[in-house]
C-alpha cells in the first residue's frame, strides 16, 4: 500500500507543476482522512462578494479521499449564480500521530461555468500538529497551495495561497483560535500580496448527542477575517458546516 501511496503522490506532483486556484479559497483543510466516511460540506464566504460551496467527499481508506464540489457566487449587488465545478483529492502521507506532524497532499481541478473564464489547478501540502502550550492542548494546521490558471482566459503567473489556523482544544463543542490567509504571486509581474487575519472557532457535535439514533456528527468552523495588506475585502466572514456519516 505504501508503494501505491507514493506512486499516487508522484503522479499528482507531475500533474500539478503549473498550478493555481481561486484567490479567495478561504478554507482550512486537514490532512487526516477518516476511513469509509461520507462527508457533506457547506462553505459560505460573505464579503463584498459572496460564495456558497457545496462538497461531497468520501474516504475510500485511511489514506485516500476524493470529492466533488459545486460553487455558487454572487458579485456585489447581484444574486447567486452557478460559478464552477471542481474535482478534488486528498492523500494522507503519514499515520496520524506517528511523526512530529501529520502530513498530506491536496489536489483540485476546477472548471468554471462561464465561457471564457480560465480553468484552474491547485496542489500543495497539508500539515497538522497537536501540541501542548502553557498547559493547554492546541491544534495547528497549515495549507500551502500552489495555483495556476489554464486556458485562453488565464492571466498572470502561478500563485501561492497560505492558509493557517491555530486553536485551543478547550472543549469538543467549542475550540477558539485564529486564522490567517495570504495570497502571494510567484513572479516578477504579479499582484501585490494580500493578507487576511482574524479570530476563529470550531467544534463537533455527535448526532446521538442531539437525540438522533444514528452514527456520525456535525462539525463546524467559522472565522471573521480582516484585510491587513493588499487589495482585499476589509471584512470577510466565513463559515463551514459539515455532516459526517460513517459507512
């Protein structure tokens, strides 16, 4: 299985050498994959423009998860419209808790709905570390996603999207923390870097704790982000709600 895992990783690297994704991809992705778990995610971003992304993902084993998503978007002063479809894959490279940090890979291909808009490829590592800090349990996650537009409508050079979250594991229902997102163009003629930072919180509630006689849970995380540099929205709110169903 290890050989197959690294063969898959090599194939993704070769296919993702010229990478890029949507600039406002505000989401923290974990490298941990739950075996035979079906996940239905709803991600909402509210700023000057708005997006609603609905995803269906399935963990085929403890190291491979595949998914598909549909994105709706609304420009300022307009209603939501169908914007893009994406296929994505997660690869967990290290057993959870065995090494200094848990490491995975993420890859995504996005096809836009509007004629003339560029397609996009995304690729990069996902790193997560649990650590004790001042007597508290903390969880730290970093995503470093290289992105590249493709097609006749593509412009600019590849970019790097950094997404990072640190949170204190006070209670499974409520874990406060902080999030950061940075977009950096890789090239001499790109846009100025853009940065967002703000408070965040996350939690998980089992269906049985809600009085439902069923396995699975509801996970959520949200953040209020302030633009601290570059031409980005001064205020952005994001929230994700995920339903988990072990099969």
